[in-house]
């Protein structure tokens, strides 16, 4: 045997020591591992989390496999671009040979999964089909991991009743990404502390085993195999009993159908990822499976060679540490109003209140979303919070009926004596009411633009506020009507830059981002620094992502795409200005 083969054999043996973290290896072995990391052969050092613990930690998270058949070159390129832009949120992206072009796996909540599936189906809506029930996007959910990352999983259930702290969530989500990273070292303080923390997780059955994510090796081929017509105990009855069959298998996973229409793919029971020296070795392996006499007439295999690895990440469920840090930036202070609760992986966290500082009101705001997305309810709740700080709130209603909606949604507030309803007539002066509380200005559609012209002029002459304290918030419902008048838009452009100094905060509420006017190199949105985004038209997702993250931050923009599309009524994304523009965060509006 050559020295090269000896070295490769020693390396392989070293890298399948699943019981120890990197820090437990002898110094000489760590040097080998370090050199493999430096050369790129090892992409990551990580571990497998006990599935029962992961379910307790994030019960709303499932892992999905999505197989994609693009049928034609033009559709292939569209899907490839879509997937490349989302590598950050994928567990894996593999390019295949065979009937399917791609397979991805992703750990996420049901909303995001459905949004991604919908995107892919939309991209392939016009792709050619051979028959009516052809399904170009085949989806499965992981039901049970039998073998994962080269090792059979234990039957240890995590039944510890100890509360999982926010600190633990932060540590685990960081360490599983790469426990040898500088970020992990900075978070826990030192490599020795990382080692001790990993040992604690292993002793408590939270870590199943450790493993290395390796790059694609030139002398190996990986094959993805779907098992059809297999019995529920197939792994125990066949795979685990034959070493020659079991050895090449890295993953063996029980699947459950998710919206599979194709008759053939409905028969899939298991997924396996196996590694071989060459294709002939794979064929011998497959023959050996078919030769199992008890099962030979039943089971069928459908195989795909992985020709390229787009991305392969550890078990991914978001960075809780980053989420926790961001929540602190939105945390309540004495002079702030609650807007909602932070949402992590689709679940509202009532211990993390998301707030807007009163001082930020001077930076103006916007509320956008479909009709029925909850933006008016959000505005009412915002107004109710402002009342507790003696800030007057003025709703300019161009459609009528807003006072009735307030009465239905907030009956106690409506009957508290703190709601003023003003029926605006043609000749009425346009002045903000001085009464404390919420004022609703009911304006007939034919009088709206004339009244707004008078109001904007009155606001222009309004004196500056002592200490620039915000005393009044104006919420313009159906703001697109105002934006339809070019003369009034010019006045809004002039007013918005200094209205905050007058103690007045203007919030524009409308359905679409495209409603907001632009003029030469000026966009009104740039002066509306407080943003509440409910469910929006899918055609505006990219523009809103750019607004929230900027033109250059393509990675974060791609991550938020699915979330924006899957936002449900009563949830929203917010980004507020507090000396700097805070990163957006998803929230649940309290009911």
C-alpha cells in the first residue's frame, strides 16, 4: 500500500471517531485535523443533536427534503439562481444526475417551508410535463433518523425537566454551526470552556455524536438512494444486519410525504446517502440489497449520483444568540411603547417584548400590508400604547368606518371617553384637536384632498416643540389617496424633513410599497425610518428586502424572502431607528 493510501486510511479512521470532540484528540491528531481544515478538506467541525432534545428546544422546527426536476435549461438556471441565493438557510444543496436536478434539505417552520415550496412551484409553473400528475417539486419531511452522519442514533430520549435557558439556546445554536470558530470562542470565552460545555452536553445525552463536514472527495462518489415499497422495520431487518450493506451508508432516514402528487414518488419510504469508491462498487451494493431473499420482490431503489455539492451545513435552526442580541436592542425602556413580541422560528416569545422608543417618533414611520393583514389593528394598538404616555393620536380616515372598527376591536378603549370622532365638513378648518386621546377625522372621499391640502399647510406653520418632544402622532389611513395628488406630494416632501422638530410624527399606512412617491433622486421612504411591514404582494418582496437590508446585503435579503412571503395576519416585520437603523425582526402583534 502506498504512503498516500496509508495517510488517507489513517485520516479516514481519525475522522470517524464520533465519540470525541476535536479538543479530545491528541495534539498530533489535532495537527492533522488543522491541516485538513486549512486545506479545505474539512469544512466544519460540529455535532449531531439528540432529536428528542431538538424537538423540545424548537418544537416548531421540522427538516424537509425537496427534490426538484427542472426539465429544461432555462428553468434549470432560474432554480439554480434561486437556491444559490438561499444557501445560508439550507442544510444542504446537491446537484444530481438522474431524473432530478437538485435536492435540498432545510430545517425550518411550516410557514417558511410552504413559502419555499410555493416559490419553486411558481418558478416551474410553465416547465413542460409529460403527464398531468408529473410533480416537479417533490417534498418529504423527516419522520425519524435511523442513521445520521455515519452513526446509528441512540434511543436516548431527552427527558430532563431542567429549563433550557436563553444562554443555552445561544450557546448550542452557535456551537453546532462550528464549535471551533472564533465566534464560538468569543461567546464562551475560551477553547477550554467550549470543551467543558460540549462534554456537559454529551454527558446529558444532548449531543449524539461529533462529526466533521468534509469537502467532496475526488476518489469517492456519493449516491442518494430512495427506497420504495420498504417495510417500516427495513433498517433493522435488512440494513443493520448486513455490514457490507450498512457500511457505505452515511444517512438512513425515514420519510413522510409532504404534498406529493406523483404516484411513483408517493411510494418512497426511506432516504439513504451512501459513499463509494466508484460506480461499480455502488452497483455491487445495490445488487446485494436486491439479493435479500425476503425483500427482493418488494423493495425498489431509485438512485441519484451527487455530481456537485452546492452547500452542506450543520443542523441549522437559526442563530439564537444573534436573535437574543437583536431583541435587547428593541427592549423596553421607561419612554417606549410596545409594538409586539419577538418571533423565533415561527413561535412568539412573550418574554421578549419589541418596543419603539418615544424619541424615535420624530423619525416618522410607515405601516404597509395587504387588506386584511392586520395593519389597522396594529395602528390601533400602537395608538393605545401612545395614550399611556400622553401622546395624542390622530387618525385621518378617508373611507369612513374607522371609528366603528375601533369600537369592535377595542371596545373598552372606545367607551373610555378618550376617543374623539370628528365629522369633517367642507368648510371646516384643518387643525389637530387639542383633546387628549385618540381623534378620528371622518372625511368624505370628495372632501379628502381639499382637507389634506389645508392640513399640510397648517402643519407647515406649526411651531417647533420644546425639547422636540413628540406630542402628536398622525396616522394617515389609505395614504395612497394622498400620494395620488402630485401637488400634495410636493408638500409632503417639503414637510417630512422637519415635521419631527414640531413635535409631530406622521405615519403613512397603505397596502403597497409602490404607493410611496419618488422624485428625481429622492424617495419618501428614505425619511420614514420606522417601518412596520405586514403581509405584502409577492412582487414587492425584493424591494422591501432591499429597503430593510440595503442594496449590498444580498445574503440577508435572500434569507428574509420566504419570511416576508409567509407572514400571516397579526404578524409583521419591524425596523426602527434608534440612533442607527436596527436590523428587522419578526413580531407577533398582541391580541
